[in-house]
C-alpha cells in the first residue's frame, strides 16, 4: 500500500479499484502466509516428534492431528483472510464516501473491522470442523481411546464454538482496524519512512489483534467481565496473552508484509 496513492484516491484523483481486488489480494496474501507459517509449524513438529519425551507426552496424538490439518488449514485461512480484507475494504470505502472524501474516523474503522471480522469465523468454523473430523475418522480405534470423537458432539461444539467465535472476531477486528490508522500516524506524525512505517504498523496491528481477541469474550458478557475483575484483577483480562502472541501475532505481521508486496492498482 502506498500512502500517496491512498491520498490521491481520497481526493478523487484516481478511480476506485475493483471490488474484487481486495478479496483476491487478501486470499493470495493469506495463502502465502499460510504456507510460510505452516512450514514453520510443521518443521517444529517434525523435530519434536523424534524426541522420546515428546512421543510420550499426553498431547502427542493431538499434536499429530494438528500437524496433519496444516495443509487444509492453509486454504481455510486463505479464504478467511480473503473475506476479512475484502469486506473491510468495501465498508471502509463506504465510510470515505460518507465522510465526503475524508478518512474514516477511529470508531468507523473499528465498526468496519468488527463487521468484517465477524464474517470470517462463520465461514471457517464449519470448514475447520470438517477438516478435524476427517483426521479423527482416519485414526480409527485410536480416536476412541483418546476420546477425540467427543469433541465432535453438538454440546461440545457449542461449548467450544462460542468462545472461539468471539476470539476470532476480536482478532480480525483488531487486525484490520488498526493497521491503516497506525501506518498514517507513523508516516505523517512521526516522520517514519514508508517501509519502516509498514513494519511498525504490522507490529501494532498484531498487538491490537491479540488484545482485542483476549477482550472480546469479556465484552459480550458483563457478568463474566465482573467475575474476571473480581477474581484476577485488571490483568486477568489479558490471561493467555503470551500464548496468543506466539500463535497469532506472527501470522498477522507476515500477512501485512506479504500484502504490501502484492501488486495493486491503489489502496
């Protein structure tokens, strides 16, 4: 994305790009990101599986399933990223038109990100579940011994699905809603070079995505939020921050880095 290109688009000096272009760019970037992160994850698993203590670990079978799911999840994530970026760009252009050519305000960016972030999980959850089912069914008797089929029951799908949806919605919202405002702030207010600003905006986007993902389950339930505050204090809302940073922040940063390399007419 070029800062000056976006300024020209807002000022009406360039025609708006194709509606399908953000979907294509998001899908291509998500696919490349999935290949990179998937290769790293599988390499780590391949190294660990040859260690004796790891093969005796209670979660060894679960890790095997997740490793076998990596090829399928690459395409599922690419589809989710395509929907996320495409819908966000459409809504953002509507906001620019509503503001008579001015950039969206922060609350408009957040609203666009929230709507776009809510679409992806509803698309990827059934596909992820089907991918998991395929791997479980291929294990035969081992799946029964490890009670893996219990996770496919309707009750557990509902129990695990609710928090998963909220987390993914918060992740998508924080990711897309914070990137462009951060990029403009670093370039225009802090004097960063554009390449440096892109790296900084990617890091800020990853951090915002993780924080929003952790806060999303609490935002939907005041009782849950008060209980967390009473038992754990304010820092209780950030429980699991390090784990989510390790698993999701690299994806977000790699996605934006790849997206900036995808040829585009304008942003």
